[in-house]
């Protein structure tokens, strides 16, 4: 044996010769060619001697490891399994992983129809009833699987070793072949990428260098050697030799090379003068960055020769360091300046970072156009330059986000006064080209003060403060404090809880009775979501719903609740219970483009009655009624669901927007219901709300009813339905009362 890997054709030919030789050894009177063809002298099937089990396993393992590619291995495996007595053998590879999984035959024995290249669905394979289906590498998504039919009796009456032993041996060989092929492909791709990168750098006129702290050597590429006039044979310099070539006044940007961890991220471009081999001085524009954040990081640098003239050099530097629209510093320059300021800062001489965000700038672009928006940004930059104190660094991060970084701040109040002055100046009407009247732009600012920690820490703190300013109504300043940190941590914990609950089936639904005030009959139940936390136990919506809204997870929560609602309706329908179900649906869920379609499909597939669904939306949803929200609400009505207004009175408390979308019911918030019996004003307001809602053709439900007096007054006012602790607290579905409800005390 040569020891070289065998191809598919070579293996099959050799296996035929070995079988023939074994048969002739048993019966020398037989012709080798006849035996190879599987026919004895009388024309009957050739007999093969009994199988030596240990030798068979070793032979199979040897042949598997000799295969040069996956195709050869596949054919060798199915041949071995077929010889083991399985009448039909297919080796299958998954080629499509959709709901209808598609399989492709890569090798076959004993099947005249399914040849290599044939395809069949997973369901087709199931209907073919194989004796066994074994994965070559269990759990591996790319590994093929072996399907066999028959009992596996070895030829000559011998029982072949277990199928799992054979496939395990083939699986080990398959892993080795795939790993080798993947490594070869990765090498080819890496070599191609290096070639492309080298060509791109040469076309761009860029040279590169890298410094490895472990070796202390600065490696120069061929292009940089050409730029410096260094011969190829000259060894790469160490760091001090490399620095000695640089003009003493320009060595500042290289001071972070010894500690790349302190300068993580991309540095700002910097010009520097360097001496070439012939002694002439050239001007380069450079940029350096550590490739990781450990103390032994390799530092990579790029340089561009800009020696053609000082004017062009200055322009290149300006373009590299400045925002092209406003002329302020860009993020790269700000990061460098902020890191330098924090290194020098002390508790009495701290750094103030002010994040500025223009209020509703998107509306400016959408309604007035991007040219007006750009003109506004330029004006804001001019006013920031006028308002900023001496020594401040001004930068534009992108969009409508600006930064004022002020070193040497001793008191938070000083930074707050400065930020308020900036907002006052920005609020002054400004003339913009193309607008007939002066334009007023308001802004929000978040302030963070620091003297230790990193620039990222300071940015996060200022960003939290900016969020607070925006959330507080805009056009204001907020200063970061420890409460914001605790609030941010609480939001992070709440988000983690929601994600974990969605992943581990940790959400629950409880049901609160809704009764007809005239008959005290249970007519509906509101589905209320709870979160079952493994540490805190059952949590009410106030602990996680706001975070779910902010992160967009509310769409998944609403979808899950809707599934539970439809499941419960199907159960009640089977038991002859005709309750309606009320459930909350957020504005973000209604905005989701797939919600309406999923809802209609779910109602149809579960057989639930759409008229049993009572979808509750908030006043904010109706005020911000978008096209997609209107479409989702229309879909709800089209399947027979009733759409109503929840918690009326907690938002804008105006019925003027009810004409935007026809509603079927209104729920009066508990803040109006609880004072009934002790406040004449509350009674007048509730009575007016009921009358107005009835005038719009809506059914009225009062929330938070806790006393019999409240229930009687609502009944006398003509209120249709009520819910609250008087009628029952939220419970599991099987604990809901049936028939008239006996009033319970809160």
C-alpha cells in the first residue's frame, strides 16, 4: 500500500479485488474475474467466507482514514454497511432546514431509484420506515446521517458489529476531513485577504507599521520602507530607533505605544515629520491603534506621505480631525482629548462632559428638508463656539448630537450654569436660509463630572443624564447622580428578567372579573400578565412593563399574552363558557408590521370567536396614530374584536381624538372612581364621562371599584360594567366565579 489517500474510484476497485481474492482463496477452482463480478461458475451468487469481526472493524477504520475526500468516505461507508447485511443504505445530507426539511442523497447502495444527487423531504424518509437512522456526528448540524433498511446480518451468517461502531469510525474520519478542508479554505481566504489588503494599501499610497511589546521590534512594511528609502535588507528597528527618526516636536502621539490599554480604540489622525534614509525630512499623516486592550497588545499604524506641501498637509489634517459639516472636532479627536484630560484630572480639577441633543431634530429633516437641517446644525455649531468657555473641546458625534468637554471644573454647579447658558443661546430664534421666519430650536443636555475612571464611564453617565432630561420634557438640563445609576441598573435587571421569562416560559396570566353592574353577572375577564422570577417571585407589570416598552420586548410579551388569551377562550368554548376576554395591547405592538397578520391567523387557527376579544389601547396610542397602527386596529375590528380605550383620564383626557378611530368601549381610570362617595367633583366628572361615552356609542367599564357605595353610584349613573377588588382580585382562570358575584371586601 502506497500510503497515499485513496479516491472514490480507487477504493471501490480495490474492495472488489479484495473480495474476489478472498473468495478464490476459499475455492481455487473459481475464476478471479467471475468472483469479482459476484458470479460463480454455475451462475449463482458468489459465496463469501464468514466475516472475522475484529478484522472487519479494523479494515473499515483503515479504509475510512485512507479516504481523500468526503465523497470517497461516503461511498466507502455505505459499501461497508451494505456488506454488513443491510439491504438498502442511504447516506443523506441536510440541504434545507426549513419547516419542510430537505435531504440530499450523497451515497447509496441497494436502491435503484434514489441515486446520489436525489432529494427527498424529511417526511418522505419517515414514510419509508428505515430500520435505523444514525447521525455520523451526533448533534453536528453539517454532518450527514445514515439510513438503513434490513436486519444487518453479515454475509456468511456472521453478525456484523453494531451499526453505531461503524458510523462512529466513519464520523471520526469525517470530522478529520472537514477540519482539514476548513483549514485549507481558511488559509486560502486569509492569503487572499492579505493580498487584497496589500494591494489596497499600495493603491491608496499607505504604508503600515506595527509594534509588538513582546519583541520590542517595529515592523515596517515594504511600502513604508520605500517611503523612507530603507533597503529591504536593513533589519526592522526597535521602538527607540523608530522614534529617533521622528522630529522631537512630533513624538507626542507615540507616547501611548508603551501602554496601548490606556488608548484603546482608534486614535485621531496626527501629522508628524520623519527623517528618511538620505537625511531629508518628510511629512506623514499617521494613525495608530492597539489591536486589543491588554498590556501586551500589538499596536498597528498607518501612514500617508503628505510631503507635497504644507497647505495640502494642513487641509488633510483638518479633514481627518474635524466634522465635515460643522468644522467641530470629530469623535476620534474628542476621545483623545478626553483621555488626556482625565489623566490630568483631580477631585478639585475635574472634567465636565456635556452631551447635547437637539429636540425633535428628525421632525426638522422630515418636514423642512435635509438642507434646512444641515443649516441648523451649522448654526448650532457657531453658537456653541460662542458659548463654550476657554479651553473647552467642542465635538459633533453625528446627527444632532454635540459634546462640550470642559477640563478644570471644580463644582457641578459651574457646569450646570454653563450648560443652561448654552441651551438659552440655542433657544434664541435663528435665521435659516429658505425659511421666511426665524426658527426656534430647543435642546436637552446631560452633564457628568469625573476625575477618575475611563472616558467610556463618563460618556455613559452623561448619556443617562441626557435620557433623564429628554424624559423630563426636553429643553432642560439634567446632572448625573447615583440615583440615575441605580435606575439604570434597575432597568438592566428588569430587561434581563423579561428576556429570561420569555426564554424560559416565566410569564403568567391572571384573570380579573368584569361584571355587569345591572345583574352582577360575570361577563368578561381581563388578562393581566405577571412575571414569575426565580428570585423575587411573582412580579406585577409595574416592575417590568415600562422596561419592556423601552426595549421593544413588549411586542414579544403582548404576543405571548395573546396566545394565552386565545388558548383560554378555546378552553372556555369547549366547556360552554361564553366570557369575553379583555387584554392590553401596546402601541409598539400595533406598530409591528406582522402583528395584524399573526393575530388574524391565530384567531382562525384556534377557532376562537373574534367577538370575544376586547383589545385595550392607551390614549397615547390614539394620539400618535400612525398608518401601521391604524391598519392593526382595523384588522382587529375586521375579525370581530372590539377595540376600547384603557385607563381613560391618565393621559390627555380628551374625547376629541375619538373620531380618529371608532371605539367600542371605554374604561374609566380608578383615579376617578375611588373618590366617589367623598367628592362631589369626582361624581360630576364620572357622570359626564359616562354620558359622553354613551353618546359615542361606547360601553363604559369603571376600574378600581372597591366599595358597595361606589358600585351603587356607578349603577345609578348608568355605568355598564365594573371591575375591582369588590368583585374579585386577579386569579387563575379556574378560580373565576360563575353566575352572580357575591361582593367581596377589599
